[in-house]
């Protein structure tokens, strides 16, 4: 997604918007919404993800 966003001029490969809800992300990865929520919280706490 990062490379595609960069090629489209919407960001760079390391920082871009990904407008998706947790349940959709869970469906795409085979995880539950609860697990995605917990993983995203850890990424936010580590300053890797901004919501």
C-alpha cells in the first residue's frame, strides 16, 4: 500500500493514510476485530501508528 500511495502521489512508502476500520483489517488478515484493536494499541503506544 505504501508503494502504491507513493506512486499515486498520496504519500510516501513509510507514511500514508489507510482509511480502513478494524473489522475490515481483521477480515483482510484473518484476525478478529478485538485482536486488531489490541495490536493497533501496541503500535500506537510505540509511536509506530497514528490514528
